[in-house]
C-alpha cells in the first residue's frame, strides 16, 4: 500500500525528461523540511486526512489529504482516467520513504517506464530499470552515507539553487562521491531572477545543464 497525495497526467517540467508526457504519482510524507519546498502539503501524514480512492481522483488543487493505493489500483486508475502517457514519475513528498520496487515492477509489467524524484535522504529501493533523479538535500536529515549511495545510483543530479553557497555545496558533494559521469542540472529555486542568472552562468562555466520547471512558466500541473 502506498499513501498517495495525487495522480495526474502532464508534461515532465524538470530535468532530463523535460517535455515528456508523464503520469505523476505524488506520495504523501516528507520529513526533510526544505524551506523553499513547493509541495509542503505533502509533508504530514495526518490519519484524519485519509480519504477514499474515489475522493482522491476528484482532487483539483493542492491539498494535504491522501488515499492508500496498491500498485494494481494505481494501474487501474490510469486506465479509468484514460491516461496516454507511457512514463510515470513517482514524486512526493519523499517517495523513497517507501519501498518502490513493487510499484515500479508493476508499472514496468504494464508497459510503462518509471522515474523517481528523490532528495537522497533515504535508501533508494527501485528496480535497475527505473530512472533516478536525485535532488540532493545537503546538510538535511538522512546522513552522508545515505546521500553518497543515492548520488551513485542517480541517473541525473538536479540541484535546486538560489545562491553561490548552494553551488559550492554541490561541488563539494560531487568531489566526495565520485559522480563524474552523471548528468548535472541546476534548477533555480522558485523562478527567482537572480537564481536563474546564477544558474545560467554556472551551467555555461561548468558545462552543466539548466532545468527551469517549465510547468510553472506554462501554468500547468
Ligand atoms: C517537491 S520535490 C519531491 C521529491 C523529493 N522530495 C525531492 O526533493 O527530490 C520535487 C523536485 O522539486 C524541487 N523543488 C521543490 N521546491 C522547489 C522550488 N521552490 N524551486 C525549485 N525546485 C523545487 C525539489 O528539489 C525536487 O527536485
Ligand atoms: N509538470 C511537472 N513536472 C514536474 N517534475 C517534477 C515535479 C515534482 O513535483 O516532483 C513536477 C511537477 O509537479 N509537475
Ligand atoms: S525533500 Fe523534497 S518534498 Fe521534502 S521538503 Fe525537500 S523539496 Fe520538499
Ligand atoms: Mg512540483
């Protein structure tokens, strides 16, 4: 059983798969507490806010209620909703609070590809075929050993930044975790102008890539 905050179909707006039609499964719960987090409504798992699957699918705005679903129920939901996308992004909240192996395996068996958006603060439990995006939460809960193994598993590293300090922290982390061959994206926090300018300049200087949360510019989910 997974605690699900929302399920929706949209265009992946971040990182390597930007522009790809995708079904998003947003899981409930995150203890990390990033001050600039754009999904604070997923942090708490309040037992009083559990709803049925039928209620959850009517959700149209951000809210902190959630429903329990099995992988089979999720696949059935995709069918009922008539979703066409072949790529499933599992995010949160912090999805790696959960063992994602059964969920990803069921989705793969249903002919779908999977991508995980994670902070690297929990052990990553996914099949080898899943694409893993690590947005490393440096100096946050979880500990360095967990973050190191997450960095090694990552297919891409996508770092939210607002100031030079955030870039310096990423460089130090990369130097410690032997991740030279990874795709590296900088993602300006909350479309701030200065953050975006800093990200552009740093990407050019280091031959990294820019990720700009395209969905927020488009006003889509
Ligand atoms: C909401 S998080 C959920 C997944 C996971 N907890 C994580 O942090 O990767 C999804 C992505 O959005 C990024 N993010 C969250 N709030 C943001 C903001 N205000 N500006 C830019 N990126 C943000 C996170 O760093 C992460 O890459
Ligand atoms: N369109 C769109 N792309 C996204 N990429 C990562 C997201 C997330 O919240 O994890 C996200 C999201 O919420 N919407
Ligand atoms: S780890 Fe992810 S979901 Fe949790 S607070 Fe940070 S950005 Fe938000
Ligand atoms: Mg988002």
